[in-house]
C-alpha cells in the first residue's frame, strides 16, 4: 500500500510538472470556484438547517454528487471555495452575519468562467445561489466513499504574528450554548494548487478577472468521489513579501477525512495525501 501511495503521488507531481491533468482520460464534471468577498473580516455561515428565509430547503453546498455541510463554523471574507469534479447544478446556501457593516459579495465560476456574478447579501440576510435554473434542483448523492476536504490557511495569532501552528478550522464548541469561535485572521497568501486522485488532476491558479489574482488563503477544497487516493499539493507563489516578523510566505495545509483531521503540512510547498 505504501508503494502504491508513493507511485500515485509521484504520478500527480509529474502531471503538475507537465502542466496537464488526467492522463488523456475524458474529464469528469467541472471545477467550480465560489469566492466570497466584499471587504475584510465580514462574517458569514453556510447554514446546515433548512430555513425558508434562505429561499430554498437546501443547506450548505449541494449538488448531484456533493453534500457539504459546515455546522458550528463561521467564515470571514475574503474566502475561496474550490469544488473539484462537481456535477451541476450546484446550490450554495449562505447567510451574512447581522453584525456585518457591509454586504458580502458572492461570485461563482465554472472553471474560470463567471456563472453567478456579484450577488450581494446584506447583513443578516440569507440567500440560495443556484448555478443553473435550467436543471432540476440537486438531490445530493455523494456516494459511500470517504468525504475528503482540504483546508488552506496562513493564520495570524492574537498579536498579529504569523503562526502556522494555529488550526485552519476552529474546534467545535465543547457543550451546547458555548459560542462558536470565528476563524483566526489570515495573511491571504497566494498559491498554485494541484489536486487529484489516480485518474484525474486539476491544476488551478484561480485567476478570476477583476476579483482574484491567484488562489489565496483561506480556502476550502473539495474533490468529489475520489478513487483510491487523494493528493493536494500547493506551491506558494514567488515574489510575495508579507513583511516582518515573518518575511517568508507560507501556508498551512490540513486534510480532513469524514470530518476528522488526518494530516497536516506547512511551508511553501506543502502536500497532504490519503489512500483508501
């Protein structure tokens, strides 16, 4: 199993070096990017309980082959979601915090082509964003395999100093009624991502016209129904100068399997893998 895992990771690295993915296999569905912006530090959630005020009975991020829920989690803008090998249509249920001082903005892209542009959500409001009204609403069927997600961050501590020992995802409250902690502030480090299984690789720079010049932390990455192995490899963009006290631009990479963190790596070229 160890040799098989190494061979698969090596194949993924070679695919990245060659600048192509999938080894000639017809690509499955598409990569989708969801970018939430509108300022720095505006808070939002992806409700995991259906609420008619959101305009649907959906929750989280759902599609015909995906059902991603985020209970007890608060996000802050700017934030990037990267959904690999996802089928259409996709619906995203998102609620802006009532304490925000400005609306949040949501943009979705299929590949790097705009799909839903500049959707504004006022403080306290909730909306369902659907990528296609020409297709029936998704009935999630994510399959029986492991649910894998990758978190990318470059956190700052309470004094504003970079600290890669801090988690990308805050711990779940220990008891009912305890407050849900917001994420740590992030340095928004730019990077290049390679994510894939044994059959297909997605190589992404996340350049979104007028919105995003590169993939940037913080990010949540999904790869739907991976086969045998998942590997995520990041390469921090050169030329960044975050400044003192940590002049090197580095990120923290976390791999979660069925909601449990199973691997972490830090640095300018971190990678995480899981075989199953």
